[in-house]
């Protein structure tokens, strides 16, 4: 969740650190800070509460802080309230070690008590300060190298961390260590970079290394050396990031979210084309064979947030097409309920970042139980991508807005192709159906574009809902899964209370919440369930609700019931989520804009949840 950057090279570090942190603002934060070293001089540490703008003003955009080696951080408060004192970087008592940290140290109180007995004092409420002083303690106790000191500290620390440190005795070097929290390192032109996510360094290099779990690295100008937990040097293969740096910029749009909504046709097309070859689905690059597919007894789909909503839609599609039992699990609940797992099952873990802490832990539990795993991820080289048995890479490119749009859409495409291919291999659909489904998938990008191009009515409608207090989304089957994502989009960026309900459950209590003027959005894309959901909408209207209907072209009788209707192009009902979600993304966006809110960085939220 927090953002980490680091630089050592020939240029001034502070402007590069601030620029990198600005590319990580989407991760969510409440304070920021940098530490810069100018040769043998003392390290300068500057911190500020609030937005990055405050830190930039304090440092005159970095120009007031000379030095070619430094680290930076945007903090999301876990231990200790948001404040300048609790902001990173943190410093050991005598300034010997300076560090930033992403993650949570679970046994920090135990370690703090030990350090207090050793004469250390503490100025903050953070677990990070404990880690910094623990490293300092081992560095002085054993009189070894920074790698030795970090190694001893890693053995004692329980929890998760991506840690970046500077040592007084090594003025032009950075040291990093990782356990569970993400970190990437890059080199170019005799300079080196560290970041917690790709966009922070795309401007400077595409040549990167992924540091593994329980590994360390020594970062010098244009040179990075990796070590295992025993302090032994290990070799890493350099990777090339193929994301376009300009893809992480707004490209003329007011917000990243709107830019990313507009990028969905391309993202969907690219993801589909990555597995559809000459009219057939080809999973050979994922090392998933037909025999593997035939042996699956059931499927667990494990995810969080919007990815969980993808799983809900996928459940309907896979069970209907392939006739395989599917369970959709919240990753944060999955491993804590001591699940009874089938060794012949297939676990699909969905995560845009590939670093979601709960999803990663669930993946590891499945692997421990001998279950074959597939990661659907957007970031090459991420932890889930590396640890899963098979990987389906979605080609959404960098997604900056906290509220996911194009990553969600590409995850849907991945799940559709899995459903179709599994159905074909298990002989649940004919060759003609197989071909027809693929051909229909190939029409989705253009249909999504048509919806985006006709968004003015939605903008007008959204402006009328800016003062709404409650919004309810109702639907059945796949439409209910669509409602879940539509409701999340509304609440996370507009701060309006919204809920998604299975329409048939309204009379079991929920309808008591409906009063005059309450906005109820009925999603009606499934022909077999259309009339039942309309009846539920009528029940809401009779209690004073204002109705919006979301349906496919042709269902014009909905206008007799709904006060406002949005139409989407016709498609196979299995794939309706891909089209119906677009107006709901736009609705959430326009309501947020009408309220004057920060669309891309909603309060209290982070793009990638890398701690529990």
C-alpha cells in the first residue's frame, strides 16, 4: 500500500525521488518523506503530513536537497496516526541507519522492548522505527556489513516488509530486503532505481530485476548484487518492462479513471488476442493441457474486491458452460476458516497487482495442499505470477486509478476464455458453440466502445444523483454479480452509501430501507430472469423509489417501469457483464466528479492492498 522509491547515480536524487513518489500516489497515503545523502555529508531527512505537494514545497521540488543517493516513501498509517513524526524515513539514534518500509511487523512490540533494554530510545509510534534500530543494533553488535546486519534482523522480524536502507559508512549505496511486500529494482546508464511498483521508474528505465521473497540486495550506481537469507550472493535475470511510460500519464483526460475507462476496448482486445489464435483458444503458454483440464474436480476462485466480483460472474459462466462446480472465495476469509480442500481441485487466484497479501497467502495455502493453481494477474513478475503453477497475464497495461476499470474488464475476458476452453475440452459444448462463443467475444471491444461513445446521457443523469444518500443495485444471476461491481464503483469514489442485492432477497428485509426518492438500479441482461427482476423493481417503485434500468437494446418495455433507462448492445448473456459494467463505471465516475471529489485517489483507499 505504501510507496517506496530509491535512487543512486550521478543526477540529483531528490527530484527523481519526488517524481517517483508522484507516480505512486494512487497507492494511497497520508504522509511522505525523503532522505538524501550528499557524499560523506550527513543524511538530510525531510517529511511532511498530507499530500505530496507539501513535501515538494518544503524541498523546492527537490532542488533544496543536494545529493545523488536517496530514498523516499509515501506512508499509509498502520502503527501510529498520520503525522510528520510517524512519517518515513526513520533514523537510528545516532543517524547510522536511515530506512523506509512497506508492510507490517507483527512482533514489533517484542523487538521494541528488547531494544529499550539495550539503551535505544523511540520518537515515533511506528513499527518501522523498531526495524531501523534493530538493524542498527546488529550492525554494531557483529561489526559486519550491512547485508550481515539486515540478515540478522530479517530472521528476528515476523510479518511483511519491503525495506530500503542507507548506512552512514556506505554513502553512495542503498540496501533492500523483502518479505511478501512488493519491490522492483532497475538499472540504466550507470544509475540504479528502487520502487514498490513499476510506474515509479518507467520514466528512467525498463530494465528491471524482481527481488524474491526473503532476499536482500546491495544497490550501487548501475550495479545491483542480490543475496539470499544466508547472505550468499545469488544471480538474477534482468527483465524488460514492455509497458509504455506514456501509458501511465493522463493523455489529456482529466482523471486517470476516465482515461482507463476509454482504454478498455484495447485492453480487452489485447487480452483476448493473447490466447485466441486462428479462431481457437490456446493455453499452451500457460502450460495448461487438455489432460489437466479433464482431471479437475472443482474450481476455487479466490480474490478480493473487484477481482472477487469477477469471480462471482465467472462462477455463473463456468458452471453453466463447463458444468464444473465453482466456489468463489474471499481471499481474506479463505485461509482462516480452515477450508476442506480437494486435491483434484483447481484454484484460480485473481489479482491486478499480483501482490494482494490475502490472495497471495491463499495461493500458498492451496499449493501447500497440493492443489494446482492459476494466477490471473496484470503485472509480469509479481509474486502471484511467480508462485502460481500457471499464469494468465491480462494485458491491461498500467492502471493508476484506485478504482479498477480496465483490469476488471480484462479479468472478465480471462475468465470467459477459461470457461469456453474448459467446456470444449470436457465436451460440454459443440464445436459450433465453441466457435460462436469465440466470435462473440471478438465483438466485445467494439461494443464497449459504442457504450463509451454514448456517455452524455449518463453524465446528465449522474449530475442529478450527486446528493443521493442511498443507492441500491438489484439483479439476479449474472446481473447480481454486475450489481456488486457497480455498487462498489459508486461507493468507493462518490462516498454515497450503496449496496448490491440479489433481487429476490429484497422482501427478506432490505426493502424496508427504500423510501421516497431512493435510487434503485435494476440490472436486466439475463432474458430468463428479466421479468422477475422487473417485478422487484415495481415493488420498490410502489414504495417511492426512483428507478434506473440497465438492459439490452430491444427491451423497450422497461421504459414503462423505469424512470431512466440505459441500454447496452446485445451479446450472449454469458458475456453481459463486460458491457453492463461500463455504464456503471461511468455513473460512479460522473457522480464523483459532480461532487467535486478526488476520483483517482479516494479517501482511505489504496490501489494495492499488500498488508492484511
